[in-house]
């Protein structure tokens, strides 16, 4: 019996680390994750659209109010800032707070999703971390994604983020990429699991942990193609 609980403990620890590092509570408690390994180079690669193409667009990153992945957030935010001139906003539920960005040294304001009109966004990316389970039955978050999907907006997620997309019921019968640990959960929501590092299916862009730069590239390419 003891061996069973030891195995379960290490499995849970592996999932947390595999989804971008140990998940963090609100900024004033606990330690933050180290910076994401996929930091952007000093000059954009040729396979990215020109940053100027996204001037005037708005892209949101949805983070959980607790247990988010700091490394995945920095990977998404810093790559988006580097490769696009879009306005970036970070949104959450429950309460506003600030997220430290260890690469830039800035504090990023996180605002409430209630104060954001889905029609004002061109894309949303759901950050990873075990805290995404707070969104599986969150009516505001799920209806927000459904509205964006009906409007043909880009909806994306990394690691555990695709679970929320599946929970919204907008990928039934299709596959999404993400952390393999959640394969059975995705199936329970009516979607399948894909082993692709990054998967583009229409307006849905999903990817595994550690693929933040690839997800940003895919999101920007889909946005550029819609121009």
C-alpha cells in the first residue's frame, strides 16, 4: 500500500514539472519558476510573419488565479512581444494581480476576464499549469471561448490549456495536442489527444509543454493568413 502512494506522489510531481515547472500560487507566496528555455532570439526568424502585420490586434493570455506555469507564461508573453506588435493583455478570474517577468524584470498586470469583451480580441492563448482545472466548469471562461469560436477567433492552449478548450465543447470529434497525462480527460470531453508538438486545426492551435515559441509562431501565422 505504501508503494502505491509513493508511485502516485511521484507521478503527480512529474506532471507538475512536465507542464512547465512546479506551479505557482499568487505572486506573494512561494517561488517562481525559472525562465522558459525557449527565449526568443535577438532577431525574428524568417518563418515568422513580420511583427508589423499585427499592429492594432489584441491577443490575450489566460492564466489561472493559482498554480499557473510561470515558465510557460514567460515563454508565451515574451515571444508574443518579440514577434508581434499586437497589444498583449493577461486575464484571469477571481482577482487581479501582477505577474513578475523574470526575463524583462517587469511586472505584468493581470486583469479580470469579466472586464474583457471577447469581440475585442483577435486571439486567446490558455497558459498551462495544474490550475487550469479551475476552468473546467467555469461558466464565464467556457462561454468566453464558445463566443470567440463562433466569431472565428484564434483559440490556443499549451500543456494543460487545451483541456479547457475541450471542456468548452468546441473541439468535439477533433484532436488537440497537450500533455499526454490528460489523454483520458480529453476523451471524456469528446476530443482526442494528438502527439504533435504543435497542432493547428482551423482556428484552434494547441501544443505540448515547452513548445511556447512554436505555439506563438503558429498563432501568428494563422492570424496573418486571416488578414
